[in-house]
C-alpha cells in the first residue's frame, strides 16, 4: 500500500531552507487535579509563549488513538515512518544506540542477565540488577567464551545493569532471520524457554540462540548471582527508505542518549558529538550552532522532560521545561526557516509512564496561518489550527513549510 | 483496497434532493504579515457571512498533510476519489477538457510545438509561443499529413499557444499502452528524445509516437519557427466508477475552463454550456437556473480566485471573492437542499502558486449542527465543527446531508 511517505518521497526537492525539529521527550502531561494545570501549563515559559504567538499549534497522535508509544515508534512517527508499518526491533535499536553498526542480514538481540537456581529454575529475571561494572565483567567473560558459533561471528555488548546486547553477524550471502520465540518466560520459578523459529529463515538463528544460552551458562557457572541469560526481542535490520532518500535532506541528530542517537542513525542522520553529561543543554546548542551551515534538517532532542515525568516528579518536570525555555532564544537566533516543537509521546508525572495522550505540536514558518495560541500548552494545542493529526503528517508539513515539496499532479 | 467511496457506492440512493457544490478555485490563502488577514478574511462578504452563520465549517486536506494538490488531484478528491488511488494523466485531462471523448484503450498525449535548428537541435521548446491562430494552422497541416499511422487513427487537436493534444484511437480489441518515456528532453540545445516503451503493452504506442514526430517534422519543414513537436505526458483512460455509478447522482458541471470541464466529464457529469467569456459569472448562474430541474448535483466552478492568487495579486483575489459574494444570493434563491462552498486547493497570493494549506469548507443543509462561525474564513474554518478532514470525506457528507445514503449495516 502506498502511503504518505511514498508520495512525499516523489515530491521532495533540495533547497537552502533549514528545518529544526525540537523534540521535548515525553512533553505532554496531565493535571494532578480535575481542571488543574499540566506541567507545561504550570511552567513559566516566556520564550515559548512568544514563539507560540507567531506559530500554528495542533496535536499529534504518534501511533493511533489510545496507543501509548514507546520511544522507538514515537520517534519513527515524528520522522515520517508510520510505526505500524515501519517496525524496528528493540534489539536493533539497542545495538545502534550503543554505536554498533548493523548490516543487512545481521540479527541483534536484547538479553537480560538472570539468576538461575537448582534445575535451571529462574530465581531473578534481572540477576539482582548488577552494577554496570559487574555487567561489563560478565560481558567480557561471554566474549571470551563465545566468539563464534558454528562459524557465525558473535558479538556481546554491555548495555547497563542486567541488560546486554548480542549481535550475530550473518555470513556472506546467508542472511539470518529474526522471527523467533522468546527465551525469557517473563516469570520466575520456571526454566528459560527454548527458542523456536517461527519461519524457516529463522531456524539457523534459533539454533544460535539456544547454543548461546547453553554456553553462557557454562561460562558463568561459577558466578553466584549472574549465572544465566534470557533473550527477548530479536531483530534484523529494518528495510526502509533513509531520511535522505525519503526527503532529500542532509540531516543531523543532536541528542545525548543512546536510544535516540540510534534511532536517528537508523534513518540515516549524522549523529553529531555533544559535549557534556546527561542532557548537556549547552553542549547541544553548541553542536547545533557549529553545524548549522552543514545540514538542512536538525533533530534536537531534550530528554529530561520525559525522565522527570517517569519519576512522577511534577515540579521537576516543570523545571526541566523552564530550562528548555531559557535555552530557546539561542535556537531561534539561528533563524531556522521552519521550527517545530513537539514530543515523541506524553509522559504525565501523574502516570509515571508514557501515555497515549496526543502531544502538543507547534510549527513556525513564514507560511503559517493565524492561530489563536498564546502559549504552548496541551489545552491551546487542542484548539490549534493545525488540528489533531497522525504523527507521520509532521514531516510532510515541515517539508511543505520549508518549500521543499513539489506540487502533486497537474 | 476498499475505501470510503466503495462503501458510499453501496449505500447511495436516488432522491429528489439537490446538492450544489461551489468550488472557489484556490480559495484558501495566507496573510502577508505574521498574524495578518488572509484574502478571504480581508474580503467584504456579507452574503457568505450570512450563509456561514447558518452552516457548519471545517477544513479539507485534499491529498494529504503538506501535499500541494494540482487541479486534477484536488478536484478528484472533492468528487470523492482519493487522488493517491485514482490517477488521471495530464493527456487524458487535456483531451476531455477540449471536448474529446476518450474510449477505453485510447491514448491521449500532450504535445508542445518547438523550434528545431540544424541537426534537429531544439532552439525553443515552445516555438516562440505562437498565437492560437498559428497553432490552429499548424494543427490543420498535421491533420492533413498524419490522419493515421499503421492503421491506427490519429487525431490532432489545438489547445492554445504552443500546446496541442494527440489522440491515438485503439483499434478494436487492441488497447494501447501509455507507459512511455518523454520525447521532450526539457532542455534546449539537444535533439528530441526517442520515445521508449516502459512495458510491452506500450511498445506499439511508442512506435506511433516516434513515427508521428518524424512525419510532423517533414510536414512542417517549410515552417521557420514551428517546425518540430515534443511529447510529454501520455495517458490512457482512467478506470474508475463514474459519478452516477458511485453516487446515483445525475450530475452537471458548470465551468468555463477546459481542465475543469474535462475533469467533470471524466467522472461522468454532463458539461453544461455556459454563455460568456472567462469566468462568465452571469452565464454560469443562467446555466444553473435553466438546468436546475434536470439534475441532482451541480458542480459550480469559479476560476478567478485561483488565477489572481497565482498572479500574486492579493487585492485582486480579494476582489474576485467579493464578486462571488455578490453572486451568491442568486444561487441560494434556487434553494439547494445542500450547499457546500470549498476550494480544490489553496492559492495564497503570497506564494503565487497552489499550496498545501487546507481549504476552508462550508456546508449548509437542514441537518447541520450549530457552529460558532460568523464568517467563511480560514481561521473560522479551522475551529469549525466539521473538523479537519481528508478531501474524499466531502462527497459522503454532502450525500448524507441530502439524505441520499442508506444506513450501513443493520
């Protein structure tokens, strides 16, 4: 089925205009009391307010009505890839997120370290949440013990705590399938499951998985706590048009956290180095300024608006929004032809998690219509003139506002 | 793929109610300054205002978010045919636009007259833009010189200036394909290209095209300026349900310009004669009045709201909107059961071109809900109770408001 992305792909053209997409992760929120203010409405945001008064507002539903997006689908949607059609496995995300390049045919798998007791029964599915240092030590053991299986190169990477990633490198001309049942039974008190291929092309990979599990248990037999592995989430490399192919955009990612850099890299953006720790706000602005001339499109990611929501810390989420507001003038100084402010999903502190609520969207360009918005809030966004839209509508709107799309038909 | 049109087609019924769809071509606009008024908002439109106060408003996106519709896709969308699914080639549009009936299997081709120099190198891709009289004289020469090729009847028609249309009539049982590369290289200083078939069913047609080009150059050898032909845009006849088949509507088109008459004719509307020149406002009202009893549905097209936008003439676009407003009472006097006012795309004078911005939609019927609208403007439409919709939603809404659709399911 043809979709909007295919249409846009046929119409995109290169121009000098620049698009800045600011993603405030998890920015949408909820009031704590009936008719109360959300985090966004509570925050003092003079710069966002002024921007809103020159912009059109609307709302985006990233996946569909009532669907709470994970970070992967949320971002794919923002980038114009309908997340119900374009699926990226968590294994592939994790791999690229830690800087591992995947090639067509390879399979990436997310693993958890676990504690196994007598008879291989699972005592703890997270092995007591080992420290990152312990994780690295275990990974080193596995690397030494399992460099390859049946001629297939095996790479093991540390992620954090109990999490790790395994990449199976496909031999030349023999792509590995990734349609395999989970090893992780998701409950304790039972044995790890045997991986089973759900299609013929995944049979070799299922064998690799089961061999890896067995050899890991041997290699970790003298560990008191981290003595087993569970797998869940196998993925091959997604086959979809790159950002450059889809939009004729030379695009850069400015983000601090592996997941977001991985997503951007998967769609073909250059991931720019960012100085500083955690959200590294000033480092991000510096990266943006220094690379402004080199790219047509910038994805600029702010993480802490989400983390504070996940923590259920309403006041701290308000504060993180205000910190972004203080930063905003430095972004506007660069005079992007089109700027969007949006989230990849909502993360209300009231829910301490991602949520299904639409995210508020703001777009400013030279070709916008008048909008009554006085502030960038969920409430004003809900009466915004851009309307309530599906996430993959965003990129075509930004491309259009940047005058980067030809007319469709005569 | 099943779409809304298929569903509506199964539910449509004949009744006595009448629908009037007024298309103000390119009616949506933009303010010239941030937060300024658009052309529609600037215009003094007492009659449209009064109508808006009894109507529901909304916005239509004819193709999709960010996509700027050509006139063809924009109108198909208004008529209920999803323009990403139902595609009509420019050649077919041109042919039916000048009153040429196409049959299944025929191929229509858009041609340009060109000036060729030594070695067939193209000097001018538009042959110095000949007068319409000169165009007709050249067409007469070609008709005499090339009545048929290899037993296939060839018809040549004048369009205007350097533009003409050729129709190749498929012999009984031998449909002609239209998947062929362009003869027009779109640059000067090179020879016209040889047409190449992109699929086996188009090989015969490609041969006809190349023979036509060669014989035309012989026939025009003594012409100093108009001595070559270039082809671009081949099309066969679109295969989709007619307006009558889809909606059980006996439908009439009231328009002045070939393209719009052609589109209406393609979907099976009767094209009514209109007295007068250019937009012929009074002639259109006369045609509407005189044929009111004979049809269930009228497509009533106003062109100048678009042309003035294309010219970048804000004040003149405002004026054309006001001229339509003066006409409106004569339309309302006929007491249509359902009247819609809408555009086929936006044409902001600021952009001097079609644009992607949604078009404002107004629907009045006896079965509307209350809407806050005081005027028919982009801003009021954006908060209209009909919401932001995909273009092909319009026809089902009009059919429903005319009580012409049965219930879906028991």
